C-alpha cells in the first residue's frame, strides 16, 4: 500500500467521500471520435470481406496505419506536455511537482506495456 499524502493531511475523523476515494481513470490517448472512425473502418472491412477480400484487407491495413500514426502523435504530444512541466525549471522546483511528473511517466509507460 502506498502512502497517501492527501489522507495524511486530513484531520482525524475526516473521511473522504466516494468521489474522492476513486481516482479518475487515465485520459484516453485518442478522442472518442478518432477511435470511432477507426472502428467504423474496421467494421466496413469485415463486412465487405466476403465480396472483396483484397480491398477489405487493404482497408483494414489502412485503418491500422491510421490508428498507429494517431497513437504515435498523441504519445509525442503527451511527452512534450510532461517535459515542459519540469524541463528548464528552477533547480529548487518542488519535489511534489517532480513526483507528479514521474508518476505520469510511469502510468503512461505501464499503459503502453499492457497493450
């Protein structure tokens, strides 16, 4: 179990409500619109495979290429934002800010490893 600083700062007898106990899930790398477009293209490829298998495979490959390009772009943007939060900062930057950045790097890397 990890040390919870927020909980440690609460006065005795104060317990967090249900919304405070749940941590929000990670922000999606791709917007739901982007995800929907790729899923629709894959469905179309599956639905047309019987009639035009080669075209269906080409469409599925194109959807794959689009999804990977969008993921690479989203990951690069996430890295840029994270890095700007701590790079070129005063050496006396609060360790809490650095700890938060480290946790965000860890979370995104763990998500990538679970793919």
